[in-house]
C-alpha cells in the first residue's frame, strides 16, 4: 500500500505488512475497519521492492504457507468474480485468499512423538485442495504406533485423508516394554553353587539399556550375590527344597517388563547299605549267607555302582539305582578250619555317583565261629597172655 497524498485509507480484512504489529493497528496506516490480520510477511513468491512503488515488478502469488491463504471475507467477493488473475477459481478452500491470486498449494506438517516415521503417498512438497493422501506410521524397533492427533485422529494405520488446507498430523508411538527371561528351570544338589541367568532378556529398541531386578518368591531363603546383576549366584540350601525367583527388567525410559519366573529344585543325594550274615554263629564246614542291601536314599539316580568286599565272593550290583530304589545282593561262604578260631569278620565298600558327585558307604558283618570239641582220650587195657 502506497499513500502518496496523505489520505486516510480505510482497511478491512487486509494484510498490510508493518501496519498491525502484534494486533495493534498503526494509525499512520489509516483507519482499521476490522478483520485485518496481525502484522506478518504475506510471503509472496517474489515480493516487489517498496522503493520502486508503484511498480508491476515482482510476483504477488502466495507461497504455500502464506498467512493470506483463506484469510479473506467471502462476503466481499462479488458473485461475478469467479476466477483470479491467473484464471484459476477465485475461492479454493474455506475462504477467499487475500490478494489478487488464489493459492492452491497446501502443506502437510508431519510431527512425531516417540520413535518412528511417517510416510505420505503421494509424497510431494505441496498438495492441491482435495488431494487424497495416505499417511502410514512406521514405528522403530521397540515401539508401537499408538494414535494420530493434530488435524487427524484415531488409530487407523495407514489412514487416508483429503487435503482441505494446511494439515498437521502427529503420530504418537508408545515405547514397548522389554521382555524378561529368567532362564531355564534348574535342578541342583544341596550346597551347590547356583547361577541364575537373565541374559536372555531383551528390548526391541537396541538403544535401550536394561536394568535387572531379581526377587526370591518361594522356598528356603537364600542370599543372592547381587539382586540387580544379570546373572546373580547363591548357594543352595543343605536340604531338599524348591526355590522360585522372578526377574523384572526395566528399560532406560522406565518401562518395566512382565515378571518372568524360574524354578530351582534342590535335591539330596544318599547312599545307604546294610550288610549282615546268616547265621551269626557257625562251625567249620557250615555255609554262611551274606546279604548286602543297597538303597538310594536321595533324589538323584545313582550310577556306576561297584562293590568291594573282603569276602572271597562276588557281589554284582546293577549299573544304576533309581531314587528310592534298593537292591539285595547275596553271596555265600563255607567256613574252613583255617578260619578258626574266628571270629569271621568281613567288610564291604560300595561306591556310586550321583550327578557326578561321588558317594561311598561301608559296612561289616561278624560271624562267631564254634570250634569242634577236643578229642576224648580213653585208656585201653589189654590183657597179657604168657605162653
């Protein structure tokens, strides 16, 4: 606007740069008749140099983000005016544009909350009114699409909308919780050193750092080496029991996982033997029966069973013995005269392995020997006959 003769122009529904800063009208610009936009750059394609006014130089068409777009008053548009100076429709959008040219170029402003991306199809710098656009929200690993906001709403993905002006669309992505993995269930022996294993825990977002929290939830209390370690250790109790632990991992954004449980079964080992002789008193030439009973008193399979005895007889045990099982082995011996005066004492030793833990047991059996009675000497008198 150029005022060359000091007149008092009346302005309404206009955008005059420098005349309405922050919405406060400058009196030297004339009279404010209402509806004027706050001072802003109208963003012409090629604004003319005011020093050359009046002039036909420049390009007064509006850039896509001009504040003059859809800022006019439709009631001031004469019905006969249906096109702008370029011959395009005079009104595209919700209201007539300020100026001599109607803009048909709109911007899409995508915004992100969380980690992800938005793709637009078609993907162009600007869009014309009525263009159908499909927006797709693509979450980064470890994130999930939550919803749209801005000029769009809902959870549909992808979503298609029609351009009806500058459009702001915001895709919100939610941080997925990490996954806790407390490791496989374990079976251990009493007093064993046990290691829990949370190394299988993970977060879909590789940028997240996990923190660990172990809690014992059942069984005889044990002392973990460090409850916040990936793989803490503890010593198993001295008697059979079942221990339970839960692991919860939390990512660096403070999102916790669902707790995962691991069960540690503590088992005992036990080897017992009973060795006895029948009868417990014997004479030379009498046969003695020796019985050896081996019992697995523990919770673990016994293997590698072997028997050593001072008795000159072989006990042949089975190679394995199940928990709670027992086996009876028999050997015989005939008392010799060389065994006198007795007693006849024999020992046995049993060796086995339980989960690679060696076990031994020993026992003895004593038989009292009865010596035969001493020979009785009787005198014999023979008559003498004299010839």
